[in-house]
C-alpha cells in the first residue's frame, strides 16, 4: 500500500534527470530490497523515489512519506553508523588530500549510491562541479 501511494506522489513531482516510470520503480525497488521493518521500508522508499528529485520536490515527497508511514528522518544517516574498518586511509597522502571525512551528509550520499554499486545497476550522479561526486565514488569503490 505504501509503495503505490509513494509512487503516485513521486511521479507527480519534478526530477533532476528524465526517467521512465519503470526507471522510477526500479530506483525504489533497489532501496527497499531486504527491508525487514516498516522504518527500513519507508527509508528505502524515500531514498529510491527522492534520489532523482529537485530539492523542493524531495522535501514535499519526504513530508508526504512521513505523514503516510508515521516514520521520521527518512533520509538521515549518521556518519557514526558507517563501517569504516575497510575504508582507505584519509588525510594528506603524497602531498594531496585523499579519502573523505565521514560526516552525516557523506554517509547519506553513500547510502543512496551503495545499493546501485552493489547490484551493478547503472545510475547517474548529478551535482555541480567540485561538489565531491568523484570523491564519494572513489571512497565507495575503495571499500
């Protein structure tokens, strides 16, 4: 029930890049796979449907999902929750900064792209030049 209501709402909101209805559904399914609680399912819906939205549309969808599911902070991921055991070293290495500083915003972005990387699904990472797209991906691939 939540999935179809969220899908209807998501299809009515603006996206960053053009996609099909099937692409939108696959996005969501890639994030709800393995969800074993209502909270995980709601977070998966939020990540899957909101990952391709303009910020204002994303905020509207998140409010609707929170109202629909009763869950809160659907996109929040704490940096402390990220396993850094196998992470590459961070800091100045050979005179250049390497790695990422794991803050909540980085953890949130990595939680969005990780299911796509793990499954080999194609995706487009969009953002202004210099915002850290390549750095995030390099950190994910290094693990």
